[in-house]
């Protein structure tokens, strides 16, 4: 196992180097350059100024020297300086944008995985009834919905026609004009508080499942749940540091409703279908027959014996989904004008801001690599039948 | 199993080959192959038909296939005049009009217009006085007898664009799927058969391609090169063929590789190429056809998104129709200009859903463990 992990780690580092190199050169050969783009509209700038700008950005050196410098700096944690937001370091921009993307997409991920798993479980259990085809077709219809179109339809419905939710952006500038915090402080606070509450909620449910006694289980589940939710609200209303931020956090949360809703509607069907297939395979196992033959209640067979095994591919797909969060954000963030990583990715590529684009891509790569690694390890941990062999 | 229950019926049908051993008619090997193929096709169709979801998908695909052929018929029979109905250069010269009154200050933008707007709009004579009325051509025009789905802001027929968009989607989806399957099966089988360094290299390559964020890289490539439709199809095919599809097909090929008939072929002196192409790939094929369907869905969606963002260089596509509606500002006027956004958006959704549904139906053929007990 240790040998496998080390080998995978070495492969990962190598793979990342290749990925970074490919991305760097691919972005470098983009036609035109950022400096030319910036000065194209202004005829009053003398050519000398252009030369100076090129020199300052390090673009006057040969390509390979630039590449070498970039690589050296990269592994010292210096991703360069953004061309368009000169002299802001790329790391700084990414540190600003990453939490926004993570908060939005983790909220959506948790919602749609939870909904999809529940729906898939029931769908497999009640296989073959009339509703199944309807739910499947409806689910697939939502799943293959053309995302930008669907998102705009939802914006139209909820923001234009009903006027319940904000059109776009992640906060209301008017409300934030004399805010004592930067938006990202609130984002981080929101992230941590929600994370702690969710972990508490999950843990109470998990412990409740392990208990033999049904009454104790129920007390634990509801008590733990109430405690987590209560704690969440207590923080914003009772604790001083939370009270100050409450209005602003609420504003961000209000702007998150529509994107999360759209992402959930579109993605939950994928999880649902995956759970259904995996559950159907599990239901054919002998131990399900045994459980039934023992006379266990349907609910116990379904939730304890079948659903737990069926959770395996769903869990791994969840990890992979976390890993590809930024990539998936490209469209959603464009539609909702959500200033996150996906927005950076598109705008930096289109405006030839090479350091920023490579920085964003490298973050995607790191997340995806870690995700794949975690999935491989997780498979072994969750399913002892799968042994890690020499060939990996 | 239901399959076994219905088997006796099968042998009583008038199938010329079904009731007797195939080898009775010793013709040539390809005839036997053909017969076997026909039989398995019929059997698979029987299984497929039972999945209502798959048939539903097939019906939608058939509908769109007819839609894609229609423009040719319409143009050939003269029902449509190319000057008016061409999806790119067509123009409706006599659009419906709307009576407008020139006023000092606009209170109802649908029937009133002010001096500034008259000066900005080249179509209106600027000799108008306050209180005069005139006929303003409406372009985008709502559906009428001539244009069943109305016209777009440039005066082109929406239905014609929709039909040509279906054509583009089919072309793109099928080309991407074929490229994916050819690459995916070959790479997967080779990795499984040779193992060792070949396997490590191909699988790490697959890992690398999975790492690459698909949409973002397509935008980058779209920025570097002028992107035609078939370029996009090939790029999607390569990304998916060397990437995810290869990994799945490799695991399938590994399961096939340990079967006795592979050993038999090897003992009989079959070369690696022979074994891969005649024994491994045919047995991996069903699964790869399944992935073909999912690739079609992905390809149609990526094309729509890229055209919607305006990165792709195509003549007509559903994404481009949405792009026009977006850049001209009709996107959020869903009730007033529904024909500009809803048909195109719905088409992308429907066609990609249809391929996905067919894939689900095929899943039951490929994966017998999913069949109903």
C-alpha cells in the first residue's frame, strides 16, 4: 500500500509537470499579445513605452528562458504578476476568487448529491412502476438541459417575472458601500460556519445509524440535527462576530439561491441515475436475498444493506465532482456574473493574460490530480474487495 | 429471467436460420457471420425495445433526423425560396409592420417613438412630425403563415435555422462519437493487451487528458485557431477517446483478455494485431457503442455552449441562434420574443437527451446484470 501511494505520488508530480508545460506553451502561442491588445486602442503611446512594458513583464526574453523562469518561480510559490491587473500577483487574485467558487459550488454539490442519492435509492427500490419512466425521462431531460439557456430561463422566471431573487452578481453593491469587511472575509466565515454545521449534521446522522436501538438512533438523529442547525443560527444571531456580519452573509446567501437551484436541478438527475444503476446491481447480491429471507423490514434492507454498498460509486463521483468544480463553473459563473475562478479562466484566456490563465489552469490541475488520487485510495478503503495490485 | 421465458417462442417463428443449425448451409464464412450478426441484432433489438426509455429517445432522434432532411426537400420542391429561407443569407423583405406614433415623450414603447429614436433608426423617414403615424417593420417578427417560427433580428427564418442546426448537430455529434470510439477501443484494447509500459503510458496520457478542463481548453483552442465544426468534433473525439473512454474500455478489455478464447487464439499463433482487432475489439464494441451515445450528448452540448459564447466559427447552429438572441438583448424577453430563445434551447436539450436515453436503453443490452429479473 505504501509503495503504491508513493508511486502514485511520484506519477502525480510528473503528470502535473507535463500538464503545466503543455498549458504554458498552449497559452503562450495564443495569437497577439496582451501588451499589444492594451495599447492597440491608444495611438498616443510611443513605441518606447511598449518596449518598456514588454521588458517589465519579462516578455522580451526568449521563450525557453521565460518558461524556465516561470517554472522556477512556480515551485517557489510565485505565479507571476497578472498582465491585466498589473502589478497584482496572480496568487493574490486566485486567493480572492477561489473561496467564492468553492462556497457556491460546494453548496450546490452537497444539495444535488443528497437529493440525487435519495431519489435514486427510491427509484431503484420501486423499479418497474409507472412513475419510474416518467422520473427517468424527466431526470434525463433536466440532465441534458442546455445549461446557459436553462439558467437564463430560471433568471427570467425568478428575477424578471416574479422578481423574487436578484438577477446576477454575488452581492448588492449598494448595501456593501460602507461595509466594515471585505467580501472575502464574509465568504470565508460563511464557508467555515456552514462547513462545521454540515459536518455536525452528517456526524449525528452517521452515529445515529450505527446505534442498535431505534429510539436512541432517532433521538441522536433529530437532536444532532437540531443542534447543528440551531448552532448555525445561534452563531449569526447570538455571537458578536456573527451578528456584525449577518446582514452581509445574508446578502451573499440570497444571491446564491438561484445558481444553487439551477445547478441542483440540472445535476441531480446524473446522481440519481448513477445511484439507481449502482443500487440495482447491489440488489442482485446474495446478501440482500439473505437479509430479506431473515425477515428484516424493507426499510432496513434498503437503507442499511443495499444503499450503503450502492453509495460507493456515488461517493467516488462526488470526489471527482469536487475536483472538477472550477471547470464546471465556467458556464454558470458566466451566466450569473459570479466573479469566481471560472470567470477568471475565460476572461484571462480571451484577454491573453497568460500568467493568470496558467495560474488558474494549474489550480484546476492540482484539484483534479488530488481528486483522482483520493478516489483511488477511497475505493480501497470503502470496498475491501478491491485490492490494490502491483500494476495499480 | 424474462429472456428465457420468451425463448421458446423465438424458435417457432418463421426465421429461416433460427430453427436449424447455421452450419447446414455451408456457404462462405461471411454469410455465416452475417447471419449471426442479424440474429444478434434482432435479439438486441428485442431487449432494447423493452426499455421504453430507449425507444422514446429513438423516436426523438428520428424526429430530428426528419427535421434535418426537410430543408433539402423544401428547397428542391420550391416550397421555400432560398433567397428568403436560407439560414445564413436569407432575408424576409416584407416583414409584418406595426403602427407607431411619433410623440414628444414615450409612454408606451410598443406604439410610440420619439425624435431621437427616429434619428437613430435609418428605416424611418426623418421628416416626421409629432403626432404623425407610420408603419415600422417588425424584425424579429412573430410566427405567421410564411414563417412558422417567426424570424430572427436579422430577418431570417427561425424554422429554417433550426432545421439546419439539427443537421450541424448530427454531423458534429456523429463525427465526434466515431472518432471517440475508434480511438477509445484501440487505445483501451492495446493498453489491456500489452500491459506494462504501453499500459502505463496510455493510462497516464488518459489521466492527463482527464485533468484538462474540457470547456476551458476548447475556449483556448478556439482562441488560437479558427474553429470549424469538424475541428471541434475531432478535438472532442480525441479528448474523450484518449481520456475517459479509453479508461473504461481498458477495464472492459482486461475482463475479456483473461477469457479462454484469447489464450486459444494466442496458442493458435495469432499475432497481437490479429488478437486485438479480431478478438478483443469486437467484444469491447458493445460498451464502446454505449459510450458513443454519451459522446454525442457531450459534443452537442459543448458545441452549443461554445457557439453561445461566440467562440466557434460556424454558419448555423442552435448555440449561434441563442448567441444572436443574447447579443441583441432578447434573451430575457421570454414572453415577447419566445421564438428566438425557446426553440433553439429546447432543441439542444431534446436532441442531447434523446442520445442519452438511447444510451440508457443500450445499457440494458450491454450490461445484462441490469436487466429485470
